[in-house]
C-alpha cells in the first residue's frame, strides 16, 4: 500500500508533480514566518466569543444563515468606517478565509479554457488556486525592485487577454504597495483587452501607509477588493475572508459557493471580533511601528530592504544559488523561523512582538558577521 504515490493515482494532469502550499509549522521559540498577528485575542473578546458561540451552539441542529446577512452587514459597516467609501451588505460576500474568496472568484470567472494573471513574485496561492480550479495561470512581470512596471504589465494584459487579473497591494512576499494610479491603469487595460475581472487583494491593507482602494469600486463593476480577518484582526485561526464589489459580483459567486459554507460557529466568532474592532486596530498601530523599526534596523545593520506597507519585511540580499536558503537555516538555528518564499536572494520576516523582533535582529546581526 505504501508504494502508491500521488502520481500513481489518476489525478488531473495539471496537478501532476506539484506541491501543496506548505509554510513549515515548526515548534521554535520565535515564529515570524506566516504573517500572523503575534498578539493573542484580548480576554474580553475571548469572553464575548464564548458567549456568542454558546448561543450559536443551541441552534447547531439547524443549518446556519446561508447568506450570513448579519455578518456581512457588520463587515460592510467596518469597511464603510475605515475605507472612506460607503459599502452595503449587498456589496459584501464572506467565506472561509480570503483563500476561499479567491477560489470562489476563480470558479466563477476563471475555469477551464480561461486564464488568470498575477505579477510575480506575489502571493503563490493565486496561481495554485487557479490551477486547482482549472484556470490557466500567467505569470506577469515585476521590476527588479519589485514594483509593477506599468508598460510591461499593460503589454502582458494586451497579449494574453486574461479573464482575471490579480493585483496584490500591499504585495506578499515583497511588502510594497501598488500605487492607485497603476491599479486604475491596469483595470483600464484589462477592460480594453477582454473585459476581465480585476481582483485587488488587500489582505494587508490595514498595515499600509496608504488608503484602501475601495473608492475605486465606484462605477467599476469588474473590480473586486478582497480582505481578511487573518491579519489585522489577529484571527488567522478563525478563517474569515470577505470581498467588496458590485452587488452583481456578490450574486455571481453564490452560483459556486457550497450551501451553508460559513458555519454558525464561524459567523458567531467573526461577529464577536467585529464588536472589538477598535481594540484590535490598536494592535495594528503597534505592529506598524514595529514594522518600521525592523526596516530601519535591518538597513542600519547593512541589509537591503524592500519598502513595506504590510506587517512583514523582505530583506536580503543573500548571494549564491542557495544563499537565501542557507541564511534561512542559520536564522532558524538561532531559534527564529522566517520565510524563504523562493525569491532568489531574499527572505521575509513577519513583524512580531518587540521581544520577538529583538531576537530576530540579534540573529541577523550575527549572521551578517558570519557571511558578510
Ligand atoms: N492574500 C494574501 C496576499 C495573503 O498573503 C494571504 C495569507 N497569507 C491570503 C490572501 C489568505 O489569507 P486567509 O485565507 O487567511 O484570509
């Protein structure tokens, strides 16, 4: 039995030889590798979740609200309050993490015979979910400094005429944001070519120096802004992502969502978290200043650092074919787990608590004295 491997099974051709998403989950003292929020939820919120989940538990014999109306209303209020643009329940859709939001978008607007485009390096799951939904993947270019080269991007869109275009801003793993003018120009280019759906992945927007692109939704029914409670809300374990778009997009994704996809427990927990938005956003301010400290200190030590609008920082450069992986291992040997995203010469560190960041900075200071 043990000698049967994936490729011995009749799996779809496009999955052959591929690896699943796999950030290592290692048990080390300082884990700064998956862009999680390092602060556990505050105790009053834990209490409120317990209350709301207890209430929900009394009705677990019934299916949950299939349309998650109360939760989507709460998310719409949050977006309206923070996004400088009025969003209603009819503009919002929610799912189990923004990964599921992206999957539903690709099931709706991609699929066999269609293509999706992203500007890489970027969030690797865009390409992996494309593959999983039978959507062809096109890797668009970035400049050496990881900014999006507008002329090259427009040329790629015109040439490939993708059905879905992903713009991740702030971008993961590089950390830099895409200027709103560039997003607008890419939207226009995508409409001229096809027209296609443009998905702005704002998973890290709460950490940005700039504003959300939500106001761009006005008059642009092919634009989607995707968000998550995994980062700013410190609730990666909750699995709650959402999108804002024209109501027709919200209707369209319901053609592919599984019935009752958001459990009553998830909806109750997310509603409790939304009640504590103000407290949770204070942690965001703390993380932003720690992020800025990491950028400044890494530069002072002598590393190159990509501008960051996120809760993580990309740093390098590590020379040689295995340079970044070797550096990753040496940092791990000092008890600090960072991320090697496969961007040659670069590693990514998530902003943690001040003590965690100090441990990381000590590790990379020592590293430079070894390799530099
Ligand atoms: N988009 C980007 C850019 C991300 O980095 C991540 C998580 N690493 C996600 C989406 C998915 O987040 P989640 O499914 O936890 O909402």
